[in-house]
């Protein structure tokens, strides 16, 4: 453990036991398989024009944000309007994504410093075709994974923590689909 790791642990506290924490939150009728810390890859722009006092600059900033958001959505979200992927939140919030026997669930919070994750949304396993590494890498080498749904839509997530274990559990979970 390096000096930086020791500092991070001192500031944030010890890492939570995610299998025990999430296993308890999922309930006895579901089986925890793995987790990852993620954000949606196609983050939706907030629509603000920034902090510029110049109205023209604010307008230009808003137009750029809308264009970047649309481009990102076209690349990282697929499917018809109303499809599963098109209904998922894109606010950019960091989530704990859990693969379990019942499917995928997204949780707000990460278990550090007593922060108990709260459910954000769940996707039943029968609606998921596969979860795979796209081979693309984000800033800092973070993996991008694609969740493909049975309605032929898809949604990409950027994986920050526990990538290999999460992807392996997804391969195993949806190997028969």
C-alpha cells in the first residue's frame, strides 16, 4: 500500500465490504454477484450557459453543450424512443451498479463512511441480452461497458472500480442469452 493509498483510506475510511452490504440490501430473494462504480457514458448536458456574463457567450456555451450531449447520446445509447436504454437516467451521477441473480440495479451511494446506498433503478435479468466491454477506454484508461437489451437497445457505462470482476460476473450471468 503506497502513501497515496494510505491517505485515501485515512480520509475516506476503510473500503466497505460490498458483497455483505449489497447482499443485505438486495434481500434474501436475490443473490449478489458483483459490483462496479459507474457513470453513464452519454451524460446529458444540464442546459445552462455557464457563468459568463456575456449573453452571447452563454448562448454559445448552451449550444455547444447540447451538441456534445446529442453526439454522445448517438454514440453511447441506441434504440427507438421508449426503449429500455432511452428511459435510463443520464445525469452523470456516479452510481454503484450491481449484477445479481435478478438483474442489474443502480444505487446512489458507495458504502464509504457509513453511506448506505439507496436504490435508483433496477433492470430485470430477462430484459438484458448481454453486458460486455466495448474495448473503448475513457480518460485514465477506464473501461466502457455496453448493456444490450432484448428490445435491441443499448446503454454504455464508464466503469471506474472493480471492472474485471463486474464484467466476469456479467459474462457468467448472461452466458445463456
